[in-house]
C-alpha cells in the first residue's frame, strides 16, 4: 500500500507495517524463543533518558533446612535480587522517489508496507545477531562460564567436525543439563541444513491436501526442535595450514586445508524478551520540490529492545547502541546482585541460549 505525501497518515501506515509478518519472525515468536513484553515501554519515561531499563530478577530461594526437634532455632535467609540492564536500540532510514523517475517509467519507487516490514525484519535480525556475537564475547570468570558452557565447538575436528545426528542433543545438554528440554529452536546456515538433509535426519511437517495426498511443508525439525534456515548466520573462513616439522617430533604441525566455520544458534522458550518501545513519529513523508526537479521522501524510525534472558547490557550512558557496540563483549555481563565484594550472578544454566560451531 502506497500513500502520497498529501494524504499520508503515519499511524495508519505504521499499523499496516506491523500487520505484515515475516515468515521467520512468525516462527521465532510461535516457537516461544522470542517473547513480546511491552510492559517495559511505559517504564522508559521514568528511567535514564528513556532509553535504558533496569529490571529486577528474583533469585531462587535457598537455604539449608534445619532439624525440627523442639530445641533447634529456625534460621532465615533473604532472597538475592539480580538487576538486568536493557537498552533500547533506535534505527532510522529514509526512502526517496524522484518525480522524474516516475514520470519516465510510470512506476512508483517509494516502498509499500510489506517492503518496509521486510526492511525492518532485516534490521532486527542484524540487531539480534550483533547481540549474540556480543554475549558470546563476554569476559570475566562468571561470564565465561556462560560463554564456554553454552558453546559447543567441534570445528577443529577434521574428521568429525560437521553437524551430525548427535550434535544438537549434545550441545543443548552441555548448556542446560537436565533442563535441555527448554530449547525449542535452532537457526542454521543452509550448508549445515543441507548436510543434515542429506543424512536424512531432518523431519518435515506434513499435511493432507484437498485431494487427500500427504505433502511436506517447509517447517523442518531436528531432534524435535524447529529449524530455521538462514544464510545470514555467522561464518568464518579459516586459512589453510602448511605442514611444519617432522611427524612424531616436537613442534610438528600437520597440514590442514582451508575450511569454513558455521555458527548455529539454539534458543529456548523465553530466550529473548522483545519490547516495541515506539518512536514519537515512526513514519512521515515530505516533499522537496527543488532538488533534482522534485522528489518525495519517506522517513522511518523505530525503537526496540531485544533483551537476552539473564544477561545485562552494562552501559546506560549509551543512547542507542550501534551494531558494533552490541557486538562488543565488554558491554555485556550476566545479570547480578551488584553487591560490593563478591556479587551473586544469575545462573547461566537457566539461560536457554547456545551456539554450535561446525565445519558444515
């Protein structure tokens, strides 16, 4: 749907954009991995500059039960509270159409609502991937417990470094132990997915058409988890290594051909909380009658918060982080009690986020 500058209604346009849902985004939300929680949008006005939210997370109650024998006093312990920082990510973009281009082509070049929705989907995905890169680049002893425990990297194994029948199950057990059932979704590169398809271990949902013929649908599963296939998943090209030294002697390095590392992300229910914080004027149009003979410009803005469960963005001074800042591990930490001395950190075993790194 297109609007001209004279009759453009930004609120109506924004409503139409929100109604256009990308298939991948739908599957993410339906899987339970992303949970929409817009209650935090109202808190922004009361906190630091309207761009950073500090949310308390209750720790589990704990204590050592005493002996109830009629003589022993009861001891009581207070519950810890972790604080989690959530930052709002603001993005903006303009789209223009020159009058002359429309005059000579007869085409409208301003984007329709479905194109705007797809554009924001790409922006949101870039935000999420930057955040994933950032949280897996965290440093510090407690943060590294998450990074190392939730990373299953078999890419160095020349013979068994590809994604196999047991890779996903092993990775999610390593991350959450007996809570591995919390994982519901894996997002992987098409190279990885194709290798799994060739092994015939990927299942596709089926339906019966109007003629009663059973057909596959595009929704794939592996070990009972939904698979989304996306070539925007991170890859890394590793250079070949030449043989050095003599086999059997100290310092010997075996030759290794070049290969590519593929990162697969695995999410569980509630892995990421999403809040649409809104912009004062999300969409507007204007006319520039002079430049290049005249043109119409549409401006688009959004403010959204994507918060990995149990992980805190540390810098309230950042008005809106760039993708580079989101990918910087020094800007993230596990939510903690912020006590002087030895704070208590959110248990990483409760965070349903993991990554798997393979050769394909």
